[in-house]
C-alpha cells in the first residue's frame, strides 16, 4: 500500500499545472488542445467583463455575473458525453429564449439557487464532470470602459468589442468600473502553476481585463511559473487594427508589467491567400511578425506553425499547439528549425 501511495504521489508531483488566462474562444482553444494530456493539470482563469448577447441580457435582467465565457471553459474541460457538451452550448433560435444558450441559462439559474457565483460554478463543474478548474478572475460585478485616441469614451465590453462606427478611433486606455478585487482562489492557483499561458483572444476585451483586477498582476509576478504570451493570429477591426506582433506584445506588457513574461509565441505560417482575402474583407489581417526586434528584454521568442487552415485562420491543430506549450512547461523551447531563423515580412493580400 505504501509503494502504491508513493507511486501515486510521484505521478501527481510530476504533473504540470498549466493555467490559462483569457476568456471566450481563445481559452477554449488552449484548454481543448491540452485537456487530453494525462501529465497536465489545467486551470482556466476567465475575465468577467462580458456584457453582450445572452450574457448581457442575463446580467441586466437578473443581476447575475456573466456566465458566457466560464461556460465555454467548462465545456472545454468537461469529461461528460458529447450530447451533454452540446446541450450546454445549445443556442435557442426562436421564441422568448432566442439568442440564449442553455448553458448560460443553467449557470444563471444555479447562481440564484445556490446564492452566489462560486457555488454555481462548483455545481456546474460537478455536473459537467470537468477535469481541472475554472476560476473567474473576480467575483465583483464590473463593466469594461475604454478611452479612444480622439478622447471619446466607450462603456461596456460589447460596445468596445463591436464598433458601431465604420472607422473608429484607436483604443488608448481601458479600465474597469467599479474597481474589482481579485478572486481569492487565484492566489492558490497562480502560486501552484508551472506554466501560465496568457491569450490568445481579443486583446482589450478578453485578455487585458484580467490584468485590470486589483492584485492579479502582482500575483502573476510573484508566481514562480513560466509566463507565456500566446499572440493572436489576426488583428480585429475596431480593436487592434493594423497591430503588429510588436504592438501586441508591448500592449500586454503595458498592462501586465515589464520583465514578467518569459516567452512570447508567434505564428510564422502564411495561410492560403483565399483566407487572407476573406479576413481582409472583414477588416482583419494576419499579424505581422517581421517588425519584432531581435531582442525584447528577457522575453524569448518562439516561432511555430500554429494555423489550422481548413476554413478559418485559428490556432491549431491541437497537437501542434500542445507540443509547443508542453515544451515550454518542461523548461525548453521547441527544438525546431523555425526557431533558428528570422521570419520574413508577411504578404497581407
């Protein structure tokens, strides 16, 4: 019995605790890529400023905290059947519930039944049989605000995320109202982490809101984990227009702090021109990595082929992304010829 217990403990100690920080589809992508690896323990820290669509209606009508992004993370980590995961993602297309996802309604109802969001999340985690942990960055009811370069103010995550103007002025600053306090669980989570993965996701509306919560930046800095920024593949209209990799990295460091990141991962694969043209019509372009300086403080660059090019420009396939992240968790950059040469300037179509 003692030998068995020792073996189990050794296995547990050998597991890499990987923590993701973000929200929405970006965190879902990373969690999905890593979840099937038995040597990894996963925790998702999720931003709590979403106020659009179904989530926004539930927040306004019932005073609950935003369920949408935590729902995606729960589904990503769920070990339940495909039908259960599909159920939580199911979105009503007609009637009084049009636009609502079943999972959002379920989590909102659980918050009312249990009396608080943390208990609702625990129950939803049990029902979905998740392997890992989902933690909201804050338990305070907050709204995201932005100041644009022309001096105008935009309030609400969805208004910042989806510009109403054709050519909106650039975002110059974002903050939360009211001031948010860190979820106390994050201290335990961040201090036990071996690797912290920041991104990908909408820069100003999914990633940076986490750093605006009081205490989060300090706890990330104190953590002995390796800190990694996984850069977006594409820019986003109205939020990161014409941003290069250099600007993505600089913006993250502006809000997180300098000399915190250990690695920054960038895609160096050019997708098919048909996809480049498709995204360009939507106001998005491939993030240009050619302007990165040869050295950026203590941050080590990792270049890799990280594009799933079937129909969309998105991070994948999962095994490639997992391989890069697991290599960094083990303390070494991926041994690839792609990391031994400078990337060339991209063609944007």
